C-alpha cells in the first residue's frame, strides 16, 4: 500500500497565522506537531516510509522535508508541482510515480490539514478501505456526523458492501454539496449520510482509468509526463505539460461521476481545519466555553476563540468572537464570519501587502531572520544562522548591507576576501558585490543586519551558489 499526502494548499482561511510562505500544513495549529507531521505520524506502520509521497509546491519542499525528517519521515518522496492545478492533476501525477514502481498498487490520498483524534481507529478504517479498493471501487472515507454541519459535503450511503470489526463499507448513492441548516438536520436524523472527508483509497490503475474516461484532456497530459519520468527530459516535459492540465478537483472531476464508488463509515475523531472555528471542535475549552491559546488574560468572555503568541492579549466580555494575534497582524471577527477571512486575504493581494506573504520571523534552510523595522530606504533584521550552515553566495542590485555580530562567529565572504567577524565587530557589503555569510562554530550565530537602498524587498537576490538548490 502507498500513501499520497496533498500539501499544496495555501490555507487562506487561517490568516494571519498562515501565510503564502508558511501555509497551514506547516503550522502547529493543534498540539506540538505541525499538521503535515501529524498526517505522517497518523499513518503509523500501515506502510513503510519509502511508500509515502508528499505532493506540494516547489517553495515548500525544503520546509516539508525538514519537518517530516523530524518525525521519522526520512526516505519518503516529495513531488514538487511546477504550478498549482487543483487536486485531480496532483493525484494523477502521484499515481504515475507509484505506477512506475508497482502497477497493481493501492494508494491512499490524504489531505495534510485534518485533525484525527483516534489514529488507531483511522488506521483500521484505512485498511478496510484498501480491502474494498482491491475489488475495483474508488473508495472514500465518510465520517459519521455528530451534528447538522453545514460546512461539509455529504455522501449518501447505498447498499452495504462489507463489514469487518464493526467497520462497514457501502456503495455510494450520491455526493451532496454543503447543505443548508434544515437539510443538514434532516441528513443527521436519517442516518443515511456521512461527512465527505476528502480521504480516498483506490488502485492506481482504477483511478487512472477513471481519469481517462471522465477527464480525457487531463489523462492525455499525464501520459506525456508519465513517458518522461526517469528520463533526462523529465523536468522539461513536466514544466511544459503540467501548467496546461485542466484545473479540476478530484471530487467534481471524478468521484461525483464514478459508476463504481464506495464509502467506508468511520468514527475517527475527524475534523477538517478549514477555518478558525474548527479549533473549537478539537481543543479543550474553559468553563465559559472559550478556546484560549498563548499569552492571554481574559475576563468574562464566552464561547470565543483567542489565539495569541508571546505578546500579551487582554480580552473582556467577548461573546462568539475569534481573536488571532501575530507580531504583525491581528484578526478579530465573529465566529459566524470565519469563512470570510479569505476576503481579507483577497484585499491584501490587491494591495501587495507583505502581511500576506510571510511572518515577521521567517524560517530559512540555514536558520531564520526577523524583520525588526522597515522605513524609507532601510530595513533592519535580526539574523540567526545555525551551526555549520551558510547562506547562499549572492548579491543585491539595489541595497548595501551592514552586519553587526551579537554572538557567535561569522565567516564572511565579500568580493574576493574571506574573514571572520566576532561579537561586537561589524562588516560592510557594498551594492552589487558578491557575498556570503556562514557559521563555522558550534553555537548559533546572531547578528543584526541593516539594509540601505532604493529597494529592500526579498526578491532583490541574485544567487551565485546555493547549498539548498534554490
């Protein structure tokens, strides 16, 4: 059995915690592990790590590898999409890679932004779904509803297919879009409907055959890519073909039209972290029904979500309110409006706001930097370089840089010269001059960087050499 974890989403409804450079799946939203780490750990020993694929955007590859390595994921395979083309092309691409290794393989498809509080039950359901999939069914996991939820799609159960250890599978009668409140209550009362979890299990050959039938343009493009896999032209063909594939979801493009679809009924403590209100489903509450995280003093609030970092947040008398605070942006809204956070993101896009792109503190392969202040013609950063790490050999056309070492030892290359800079010493990097910063020591290097110039944005970087393939 193989697994494909979809990790390409941007998580716009989790702004301001999620940003374009650090989407939801890379964040610790619930618990001590990030969502991508939780998804990997949840698989347990269902399959070897070498059979796990993660498909994501190129800009997230390093962070995902770093995070998954920390929880036993060394050896899994990361597929970088040349561009975002929705779930059906992503799943098709992963299926090609698996087919190359094992044409008869069963593959599970898992989103990277779900919470499952009963992982052992999840693994049993996954194995039962694999049994049904081996009979040729495109199988999905349907969650037993606990309330008349209007934020999820539903699946109507058809005839029973199997039952093992209390886990039952059914033919799919139909898929239903998100209902209104009255319809959701009717679905819950009938017992005939399950929440659509977006978790799928099928044989590789079956999903590719269904793509050929339902989305022939997608299938033909995938076959071009498939013929190039493992050849010298793989990257070239992938870049040219993938961006032209139709952008379509697996639900709409395949599952809603499939003639042989099955659903496994599951009670696994599942929650789709689709918006901030989902925290209330999976987090402990105080006696007033509040979910409170971080440095918060609250007085007399009820039924609210207050999410803070190290900065003190004080709240008084809130009711049904969401407050999310980060160093450079704060969200305040009624719980009924959490789905509208994407509208804020749309406005930020129009303005080209940095608060959409990244946090004040940005993690890089070599360490991190924190923007302390930005003004006309200058930017001030605090930079931390991990022991033994180095930044790329680079230059800037629009800014010079001045570095002051706070602690540790910096090995600096400026032009043709390489030398060490110690605490309370400084050095200068002129405009348009190749330079490199590295930490030769055994403790983190901390320094302050002052940039000066007409343009201080992060895209003014010409990399001459880079250890991380950027």
